């Protein structure tokens, strides 16, 4: 199954800003009933047979972020503008997505990248750009799509509230 990242809207049936109940139902629709994982947490996390993990984060009864973790087999793909974010080396993902939007290295973690204008972030535990055998550092491990304000500091959140956005 293909999962298209569509920031700032969401991923598949999961739409940022939907209610917790609607998000829980949408998440459940992504579960493969023929292979339910013991690691699933209803209303929070689903593991598909490929190993793809889909995790939702809600606050104030609203879906604010969707995280997908790299599958162990490629029967599920996670795409952004046609770029398979887990099948390609992290360096190549950064290069290709950088053609669509500004993608910057996280100042606190050189193995992570953030497209602030899209509220899209990519993470891996460490960078091993030249070592394909180090899969956890060579490929991204997870991608997160979030709603506006997700990365705000307390001061930025207060400013957002003052401005009514």
C-alpha cells in the first residue's frame, strides 16, 4: 500500500485537525485485520504486516501529528511528491525533497532534517551516509507530518495565540 505524505493536510485518511475519535477511526482503517500486531495500541498506533508503524498524536481532542516509521519490507511505501522516503538513502531523500522545498538539517541533531514550511520532519538515530550496511543511519527511520504550531516554543505558541492563528 502507498501512503502519500500531504503536508499540511495529513496522510491518507488521517487529516491533521480532525477530532481524536475521527483520527482513531481513520487509524483503525489502516490496520490489516488479517495480521493484527500485538504492538498495536488502538487509537494511537498501528503496525502493518510490512513493519510500517503509523502513530498519531492528539492534543486537546485534535490530531496534531502523524508519524510513520520505516517498514522492514517494501510492501508498504511512504511517498512525498513521488520520493519513497524509506527506500532511498537519506542523503538522496534530502536531495530530492530539497528540489521541492527548503529542507534543513536540525541544528540539534545532524541526522535529522526539517521542512519548516511544510511541518514535515525526517529522523534517523545517526548519520551513516556512506555506509549502506548501517541501515539505521543510511536510511531515514521515521517521518512526521504535523499541524502548524507543533514545533513552536512556548514564546512562539503565545505569539500564535495573540495573532489568532
